[in-house]
C-alpha cells in the first residue's frame, strides 16, 4: 500500500494512473480493514465482543482522522498532498507493526 500511495501521489496529474490507482488503493484499503478486524477477533478470542468493538472503534478513529488530516494537508500544500499524508500514515503503521512483531518475538511462545 505504501508504494501505491507514493505512485498515486507522483502520477496524480494523469487520468489513467489516477483511475487505476484509486481503484487499487480503495480495494486494498477495504481488504486490509476486514483483515485487521478478523485478526483482532482471532487474537482476542477470549473476549470477542470487546475485541470486535475495539477493532471497529480503531477503524472509526482512522475514518475520522483521515479526512481531518487530508483537509489540513490540502489547506497547507494543495490537492495532491493528502496522497502523501496517506503514504506517511501507512509508513507509520508499518513501523508500529514491525515494532509489535519484534516485541512479540521477545515474549516467546504463548
């Protein structure tokens, strides 16, 4: 997704790449959201109602924060900037996920 957002930002002035990348990034984003909820439910099997609520709430925070950050980016630097903000958010998420995996490896099994 990170490469997709970067490619989208770099080619946003051209119609065909914009249409193709808008479709691809939308499909990937939809798939990632569903996958994250499924993973959270699997990881929190002892309390599926609480886990499902927290997973959904976290996606709702992202759904609210995204337009706010995008609007601020448009106001600061123009209409292409939200694409770079999206790339930065994905990059941040990848760093957090990598750190989480490393911490999980240290804890050992179980």
